């Protein structure tokens, strides 16, 4: 206003766009966590909040506008997650998850890599490609160990136990559940512990 120097305006707008992308992503995650929590209540089925997808799409648009590949890969993951987890549409989800994984690998974002691989593994499992699903979940677990996300490792192991059972490796499935239970208990991952207890009888 006083000096007439407007050279900082473009940088200021770009910085605010990046912040807006982060806020949209965070708000979308809150809605997803609420849906995920409600989906465990059999008496009151979860209903998708359409704002969630809009927020992730906005985060994707804004991240691309400022050239933030890391933010773009995370937004792509969450869009894929909505299609897969909420809408039960793996066909639509997989291309988003694959692009997310590639971008995350390019930017060195191991957290998003591990998430994308987990959900690609879920899609492979649903399609009956058990060897590929096992490979994807094991690689996701390796990345989660590297980033210190051990409750996430235990969560992945539930899927690996199902895969082991599907491949007639019953003893492996039991051992995987035992290890997952120990990890979940050690890290007070109560939601994962509940999932393990629900999954054991099925196998």
C-alpha cells in the first residue's frame, strides 16, 4: 500500500493457496474419520457426506495449481479411498491409487506410498489376485515400519492373514494374527485389536 511494491503479491497468493489445500485435505480427513467411526455401528449405518469428496477434489486442484506434487499425491489417495472404502468402487479407485503411489514415490513420501499400496492390495485381494495383494501389503508394511507406523503394520497384517487363509496357509494366518495382536496391544491400537478379534473366527 505504501511503497507501491507489488512483487510479493504473487508469492503471498501462492502461499495462501497451499494453506487452503492443506485445510481442505484436513477437513476431508475429519469427515472420513467420522464415516469410518460410524461404519462400525451396525444399528446406525454410515452415510456418505458428499462434502468429503468435494474437499479432496478441491485439495487436488489447489495442490496442482501451486505445483505441490506431494499434496497432489495425498489428495489423489484420499479420492481413491472414498471411491473404494465408501462407494465400494474399486474400478474407479485403482487409477487414483496408482497415480498417488507413483507421485508419492517420486517425492519420497513413504507415508502416502504405504497408504496407496495398502488400498491397492485390498483391490487386488477383492479381484482374487492373492499373490499381488500379498506383495502390495507386505511392501506397504515395510514402508510403515520405516516410518514408525506400527499400528498400521498390524492393520495390514489382518489382510495378510486373510490372504494366507485364501492360499491354504492356515498356520501362517494364525501366526500373522498373533503377531498383529501383539503389535496392536503394545501400541494401544484398540480399533485394530477389535478388527483382529472380529477377523479370527472367520478364518
